[in-house]
């Protein structure tokens, strides 16, 4: 397990909605061109979950990362397909 940085833009998005129970995408915006991409990444990585039509909530993963901007990352073990086929 490793700790990775969210990066400043994503971290600011998390911090903007830290005290809100439910929020919209517009509440998290940093007014940069990458806002939608960063928001989509936060949803895909389970920092935000959808809780209604256009509404989102923070997960415990996001609350833990909000303090220092770091999150726990579990890398997937890579298996060499050539060696995997020899084992069969």
C-alpha cells in the first residue's frame, strides 16, 4: 500500500465541499479548464458518490484525504501473460 498525492486541483475540489452534506459539480469548481476531468476522476476513484439527480456526497476516503491531500493506493499485482500461460 502506498500514499499518493491528490494534486492541488483535486485536493482543492475536495476541500471546497468538505463541510457540505450534499453538493453539485458547480460547488467544487476551481474555474479551470480541467475541472470536469478532475471531478470525473474523483467520482471514478470513489471520493464522491452520486446521491441523487446531479447531487453528490463525500465518502470516508475523501474525508481522510482532505486533511493532507494524500490517499491510500493499493497497486494491482501485474502478472506476466507469458509466464501465466506456462504455469497451466
